[in-house]
């Protein structure tokens, strides 16, 4: 199993190693059909597909574009050997993929590589952050990254990874939203991924890896009996960069990929 979650879109992905785990996994499995799921109709999806395909090296020859506006069925999911889910409006991806969450989860757990960019990384979670910039009326991230939602919205996603996922972390200031989600126990933990950076999951109960030029920020709850708050948890933030992955992976407490 190889799940690669990218903290931005193709336009901000400059380091080849960000997508290399997915490409290598496709080669290892002999993937002949790779689904590229993109928001919009056929014309829109085809227009943006080139940005993604250009990153995939010779795996690009196997890519087939699936516009989300056409609908995605379980039968389609079962026909593909690997999946790329693009960036764009996270609520649109969540809504379109909700009906195929179970078959996609089954395919990925059986070994089909998964590559998610931005929204595609966020919906991979069991507790997917759809957007929002306020928590009980208080700002937790810039309104420009709210996806048009006022209050932070977390809903069941594809369930490929057990923690909530944020993207564009350092660039868009979305780490605050990840902290809020864990602090209010809307997710058991969260990861916030910088642009040009990926979090790579290679199997259950194994340390994850960080690749690319940025960092991944881990948000976990901690017991704190001194906190005066009664409706929130105290959280801990830890970050890791690519050199840690070269030393064998990163393994913050409670954040192995137990799926």
C-alpha cells in the first residue's frame, strides 16, 4: 500500500520526490490504468489534467481522466489500478467521492496506489476537513481558504488514513484550523502539510515518511488537567522535514498509519 498526500496542487509541486513514491508504486504493481479524478466537467477536467500528468513521468501514459461532474461509480473504481485525486474545491470532491468511499478504500488497502493533491489529500481522511475559517465565531485560518464556508466543517471522508489532513499549511495558515479540529475532538489527530511536500504512508502500523522541500505538522491531543477550558483539549504540535524520512521515517506518538 502506498498513499501519497501532497500539501498543494501541481502548480506548487516543484520537487520530483514529492510524487516519486506514487510513480514507483505504480511501476512495482504494473499499473495499467490510473484514474485521474478532477472537479468539473469534461472540458474543465481535460484542461487541468495536463498539469497533473506532467508530474507523473512515464506513468502518464496510463492516466485516464474522470470528471467528477459525470459521476463516479463503484464499477469504475474497480477497473483502475491506481488513483490520483486532484485539487480544487474540497466540498465538491467530498460530495462526488462519498458514494465510492467504500470501494476506493478497499482498492487502496489491497494495494492500489493513491496520490492526493490538496483537496485530494484532505478527503483521504476518515475525518475530512471540508473548509471553514471560524470556530464558534473565532477566526482559525484566513477566510481566503475557507472554501466558502463560515464554520469549520468536518465530515467522514474516504477513510484511507486515520487522521484529519490539512494542506497549504505554512503558505495559507491552515495549521490553525488543524489545531482547532483536534482541540475540539472533531478528529483524534491531524496533519498539516506544506506545499511542495508530501506525507507518504507505505503500510499499516509503519512509520510515515516526509518528502519534499517543506514540513508536515502533527497535531495530537495531550492530557492537561491545568487547562481552564472545559470544552476543548490541549494539543501538541510537532513538525518533521524530509531529512527525518531519510533516517527511516517519522513516527510521532499515536500517528502511525493504523487503518
